């Protein structure tokens, strides 16, 4: 096991003590071996110069080489303690020329893995040590100024190189995070679209099935409470029940099929109702025994947008379904009025008489309100001053 800095953490200026214990990757081993060999190579070149350095006692030559060997070995700790190793090698490199390569490697590691303030500290100490080192061990072939300038350039190149590597890694991490974020957002958008599609299907299922099943309940109730009705009426009611049950099963089958497929790549919608279909909807309710008075005052009704007609149809459908539930045998007054530019107004009024015991989810009016608001309209419902229940909706109708 070895300690190494994880890229995202190190690039975000993670505190020094917050490291994670992980195995070195193949790339890490290759990089560490290359840096170690470079440090050893620089150390060997320096060792040859130490051997011919005039006036240097033999024990100091041996000590210089031994300290250099220890410094090169310490390079393997650069991932665990980059800053500490760089600071320790600053004074060590003053007394040991062989450890110069290790000092450069440690400075490069700090430039790659640490924020600028740490790089400035380590680099500044190394630069300050350059004149002192050249005073202690002058180069016989170069002047003092040239030697200081050359060694300063070497340190600066190492620091700049390390900072460029760090900047490139930061860019790669940023691009990777941006790509991951974009992918996550795309998945969320897809999931949101799927959720909205399922909500739309659920609203359609409620609107259609609630209407059809309430009609079935009315006819079945008539058969139950009027067993002595004429045979032709019984046959007609049974036919309506059979037809309504068949249509309800067809609607349910289509919705379940869409849900099983995840609402992707399918086209389950049949031709949607329009304003022209309101008359048929009202007639269907009258056939079920309801007394419905429709006042249709719509100009250019045949040219109404498809979405407007569909939403108006669903509102009327839900209003009639509620009337059958809570106002059995009571008259229902309905007004549909409007035109392009003025919008479309739908108002349904009926007494509240208790009705049949038809169960409901209680979400139909909530769904209608959401349907109206989604297209920029509004829907209100509640008891009117005359005591009747009033359902009123306004939907925009663009010119």
C-alpha cells in the first residue's frame, strides 16, 4: 500500500493531512520510476563533479554521495509528503550536490500537487539557496553570476513545468466533471419528461375511464332499481353497458401498454376530441338519463385549436361525471362561449342532491385545474350563491 494524492482532491487545494490510501496505478509507477531515474541521473553527474572538486576532503565526498543516495530514495515518499520533502531537501542540497536531482523532483511534485502559496514557499526557499550554494561550491568554469542565473533558470523551469501540468490536470478534471454533470442533467431531463408523460397519461385515463364508468353505473343502476322496465329498454341499457365496457377496456389496454413501454417510441393516442365533439358527449349523457341543457355560443368553433378543443372536452366530461355522481336526476346547465382573442369559457352548474354511491379519487378537479393552468388558463369550482355547484373554466384562444 502507498499513499498518493487523488487528482480531484489535490487540484482543489485539499488540506495537507487529508490524503486517501490507495494503490498506485500503472501510470503512477511509471511516472515515479522515471522521476527516480532522473534524480539518480542528475545525482550521478553531480557525483562525478564532486570526485574532481578541488580542496574537498575525502570524508566529505563520501558523505555527499551517501546523503544523495538517501535523498534519491526519499523521492518515493514525494506523493505522501510532497511539501515536507521539498522543505527538507532545501538545506540538504546545500551540503550535498548529489541530492540536487532529488530536490528538483520534490519541487516539481509540489508544483503539481499543491496550491500556489505552497509552490511559492518551496520555490522561494530554493531560489534563496542558490547564491549560498554557489558561494559554498563555486563552479570552476562559470562566473558566480552566470552560475546563479543558470541554476535559477533551472528552478524556474521546473516550477513552471509543474504548474502547467497542474493546470492541465485541473482542466481535464473540470471537463470531466462538466461532462458528468451534463450527463446527469440529461438523465434528469429524460426522467422528468417521462414523469410528465406518465402524468399526462394518468390524467387522460382518469378523464376517460371516470366518464365511461359513471355511465355504466347509471345504466346498471337503472337495471337494478327498475327490473320491471320494458324489455326493449333492458336490451338498450345492456347494449350501452356492453359498448361502454368495451370502450373502457380499450382505453385501459392502451394506457397500460404505454406504461409498460415507458412511454418511449410509441404513438398510443387516438384522434383526440375537439369542440365539435361536445354535442356527442352531451347526447351520450342524455342517453344515460341526465337532463343536460347546453348553451353553445362559440364563434368559429370548427376552427378552434386542437389543444383548446381537447381541454374543453375534458373539462366538460369531468363536469358531467361529477354531476352524475352528486346530482342524480338533477338538471345540468352548461354554457360554452367565446372565440378567437377572447378565450373560451366553460361553465357547468348543477344542484347537489347526493347522487349515486359512485366512488371517486377526489383528484379529478385538481387535475382539471392543473390542465387549465398548463395552457395559461384558470379553473374555479365551488358552491355558487344560488346553492348549486359551479364549475367554471377559462382557456386562452389565440387569434
